[in-house]
C-alpha cells in the first residue's frame, strides 16, 4: 500500500477546498480577467446610512406620516371640500384647491398657535405662541420622564393620573393651608408634590417587588382610588373652598405660586426650568450613575441582573419611587403654576396618560422625552388655534398624536414606507477578483 493519500483525499481531509467549488481551469479566462473590483464603502456613505437607520430619522418620518394622515382627516371634515366633491368630475380643480386651502390653512394655524403668530403686531406678541407651547409641555415632560424611567427598568407605569392627583393634593395642601415665607413656601410645596407622587407610586413598586403583582393592574386601580379619594375630599370642608358652588380647593397662596419668567403677558413660568433640570438629572442617573446601571441591567434582563448580585426587588421599588416623584413634579407644576385659583378632580387634564405617548415618542431617553414633550405641547397649543381659525375638529390633533405613536411603535412599517435601512444592515463588501481567484486556487 502506498504511504501517500490521493490529492483529492488530502484536500478533503484538510477542509480547505469546498466540495462544490469549481476548479481554477473551469473558470473562463476572460471572466477571471475582466471581473471588476468591488467598490469601496466610503466613510460618508457609512455615516449617512447610520443616520438613516437611527431613531431620530425614524421619529421624524413617523411625524411626517402622521401629518399626512391628519391632512386627510382635515380635508374630509372640511365643508368646502365636501361641497367641491359633489361636482368633482365637472371641475376637479376646485376640489384640489379646496383641499389645499383646508390643509394648508389648518397647518398654518397650527404653526401660528404653537410657534409664532405671524399676524401679531410685534415680535413680543407673536412669540407668545411659543410660550403657550412650552407651558403645555412642562407637565408633559415631567410626567414623561417618570414613565420613561420606569420603561428603562422594565416596568409599565400607567398610574400617572393617580400619582398626579395625589401630588396635586399634597402640593395644594401646603400651597393654600400652610402660610410660609416666600421662597421657602414654594420649595416646600414642590417637595410635597414630589413626595406625594413618590408615595403613591411606591405602593405599586412594593407590591410588584414582594408579591409579584403586575404593575399595570396595580397602577390602574390606584388611579381609581386616587380619583375617588380626591373627589370625596373635595366634598368636605377639609379641602373644599368655603362658599364654593363646585367642588374646588381654595386658591394657592401667592408665596407658593411659580413666578412668571417673562412677566404676566406670558404664561411660561419657572416650571419649565425645573423640568429641564429634571431631564438632565434623569440623564445623569441613567447614564452616569451606578444606580442607573443597575436600572438598565434589570430592564434588560432581571434574571441575569439577579445572578450578578443586583437586588431586583429594591430596584423595582426605587424605580417606582423616582418615577412617581417625577410624575409628582407634573402635578406640582399644575397646582403651583397653571391652575392657582383652585383645582378639582380634573387637575391631571389627561396628562398622566399623555405621558405614555411622550415616553414612547421620546424612545424612553431623557432628552428624547424633552423634545417629544415640546412637540406634543405644540400640537395641543396649535390645536386650539386650528379649531378657532379653520373650524378644524380638535380631535384631529388626537388623531395625529395617535398615528405618530402607532408608527413609532412599528419601525419596520416606517422603514418600508420610506425605504430606510435597518440598524446594523450595512451592505457587505464583495470580494475582489484577486481574492476570488486566490480562494479558488487554494
């Protein structure tokens, strides 16, 4: 027997030649010689691809789609468009002109009511629209930060309504029942609001940590408890204003009212400064602190975090406490900043649930929540202008917000509409002709 194995057996044993790989002499010479080299992927192309696949572009595209859908509803509900559709085949141009006027006029009113009123006599008057937007955005940002923080820990805090109501109760009691010197009174009232929201959210956190009760069910029930508790207290002399015909509290004392930033002609107060500081604090907490690292670890995989020595129970409790305190800040800004003449059980104004929209739109990132809150505030401020100027139903704004969240929650759909690349889907570089021939030769 020969000591040498056949060449094919040696190559098969070594595993360097694929079974189905053609031999070098089986490839036509002209094909080997004329195969073009693979193009290099430039740095600019890679950067543009990363931007196109990022969450910022995705959010912008979702807003564009929402505005288009909102424009359809604006056109369908406009009387001039409906009349023009009656003789569309006779004069189709009238229909398209009516649609352009309806949609263009509505979105122009949205801009003037939310950003700058171009019909104002001077700049100081025109910029009041932006002041109104930031005023609407202030509690949305605060509550959105609380919901976003709970999302990062893997908790779904939808108890913003109850936490805001209890925070408003605490802040209101300090604001109109406990006279104090200026400055100190306002500080204590804000802290009382934070404590109220934190206590109410801590109930859900403790039940989640030690009994396994689902935070969604618990926070929903706590919403009802807070609403009915506040409604009952408003019928008693403990909370109801003396001589009031409707169940409302006494007005907040002047020493506990947020001062206006630019005078009484603007609605914006120092609450916006507090929420900006809160945004920076939450960013530092989540991205730079050891507690934030534990928050993110539990949010990614609580079982792995438990194995790594992290107390998941304490993280759940602390996450809900901080989340509730942030939502409580939203309640305090309402009582001490916007509704200082006395409040009722409707003080939350739907902000507790709108905070979920803000957190989702902001991708649960602090600065994303800040931008999302301003955007939703612009929709709210501009919605009233749309309704007053063009008789646009205010529900159209709710439709735009809902569609925005819908597309934010469905990234593949947005990428399919705008043909955006998916994250991490960079095209592979084709092997050059030299590398191909070398691989075949081996």
